[in-house]
C-alpha cells in the first residue's frame, strides 16, 4: 500500500459496501455447500472417484470456455446486473437437481447442470473482481480482498459442516437445494447495491475489430513483466491441484473409512485457513512484498499437500488442509490485488477473464489425471508427487519477474 491506512475512509463503511460483503458471504455459503454436496452426490450415485473427477473436469472446461466472453461482458454491460443474473441462474440450475432427484437419479443430469452452473460461476467471479475497486479506495484493495476472503471463510466453516450433516440425514440432493436458496437471497441483495462502475462503450478500434476486444486482456497480461510469469506458474499449479478436494473426499471416506459428515467437518476446519489468510495477508505483503509472499505461500502449501499422502488420522488431515488453504489463500489474495491495482478499469474484466482462462486451462486435465492416478496408485503416491511438484513450481518463481522490486509500487491503473 502506498498511503497510510489511517488517511483512508473506513473499510466497508458505506451501506453499499456492507450489503456487498453480506451478499458475497451468502454466495460463498452456496459455493461451499456445492463444494461438498456435488462430489458426495456423484459418489453416492456412482461409487466412482473417476466420475467425481470427470464432473469436476467438465465444470472446469465450461468455466474456461466462458472466460473470454465473461470478461467482455464485465467491461461492457452493467456489472451489478451481471452479478444478479449469475446468482439467479445458479439458483435455478441447482434447484433442478433436488426436484428431479425426488423421483429419479439420472446421473447425466449432474453432468449437464453442474458445468452450466460453473459457466455462470465464472461470469460471477470475473465481474466480482471488476467491481471491488469501484467500492473501496485504491490503497485498500488488498485489505478489502482480505475481508472478502474472511467472509468466505465464515461461510466456508459453516457451509461444509452443514452440507455434510444435511447430506448424511437427508441426502446430498437436499444440500444442493439449500445451495440454490442461498444464491436466490444473494441475487436479491445485489439488486439494492449501486456500483460506480457502469457499462463502457468499446473504443473505435475495438468496434471495428471485435477480435481485438477479446484479446485486449491477454495482450495486457503478456506485456506485464509480473503478470506474465505469474500466469504461467499458476497454470502449472492449477493442473497439479485442481482435483485436490476430490482427493481429500476420497481419502477421508474410502482410505480412512469415515462417513459423509466427517468429510464436511474436515473441509469446514480446513477453511479456517482461509480466514487466517485474510487476517495476515495485507501485513505480510506490506512487509515482504508480493513476490516473496507468493513464493513462500505456495512452497508451504506444497509441503502440506505432500504430507497429506502419509496422514492417517482425521485431525491431521484437517490440519494439513487448513495449512494448504491458508497458504493458497495468501497467494490468491496477493495476485488478485496486484491485478486490480495495475490494470486500467476499462480492461479489468477482460484481464481477469484472460488470467483465469489461461491459468485454469489445464485444470480439467489435472483433475482427471489426479483422480485416475488416485484410483490406480492410491492417494498416498499422488499426494506425495503433487506436493513435491507444487513446491518445485513455487521455488521456480524466484527466477522469474515476480520478484521485481517495484511490484508493489506501481500505482493503480498504470499500464505497462
């Protein structure tokens, strides 16, 4: 941060900011229900970890294909309405599952509904990143992202535990129905928020060449000396870790022999790490700088994933998931804040979507490979390999541009 925080307005001091924080918490609660309920529904219906990975992979493909269009929409139409439409669409899509499951259990429906919901989730995430700088002062972006992560942690602690309990007592389909209700309430809350950022007409060159509009975000990423290597490194890390939740679910249920409720408890305890990340990230980035914070966080996350391979008790698994989520949370908040700080507002949607599309591109393949390897080789081998690879990739960052000394000094909106 470049200015004293004491000179800034109070963070989340306005009604619009507080409502935004509340509806984001609700939306995160819905995501956390799906985080547990969907893998459990697939596992209950098929008994296959490979099919769990297939659903995760298809959802990732849908998100990747949506990414470029989501960025253009976020830069061209009303961002508040996009958030509302995304939540309502997810509400309706997830509501279909418990309604149909009351009469039949067609697994194909999961393969249809969940990826489409993933596409709307990508639209929501891109737009959400684009509206944060319009709600807070520039010097408070890292703190604001940290507070939003904290709200997600609160939802994440309650959501997986509740989803596990509901899945145990009433079935995973019912938990998905509750998920749909949270998105409906979130959409209603967004209706009452007024955002400063509005739709912007494309520049003359972009009107003449639509392809230029889609590629503007990617060009900005490629031309930035920090965002370019960061995107490459995160692409590899996403491939390695995209199926990690499925591995934890499989480890707790099949290799350790615990019920659905225990899965929920483990993932709920793990999300406490996200809360811890939100509490320390602004201070850590200010003291160590972006590059050191990012590299150190992912290095420790890699060690935690490797240790999951030899963990044989639920408390140890929960502790390691907590450490892993804390570290990836720190790295994620830092990288998101950096993008928001260095990207001009009129490009923020497209830069965000390009970043996520590129670094998520290998995720579906990673999820399929990880779950298939776990089915054949066991979770121990896969976790040891994955954790070691994450550590190696993180350390590789020390020889790239993300350690540039001016990373944290570039003012908001400056182009490169």
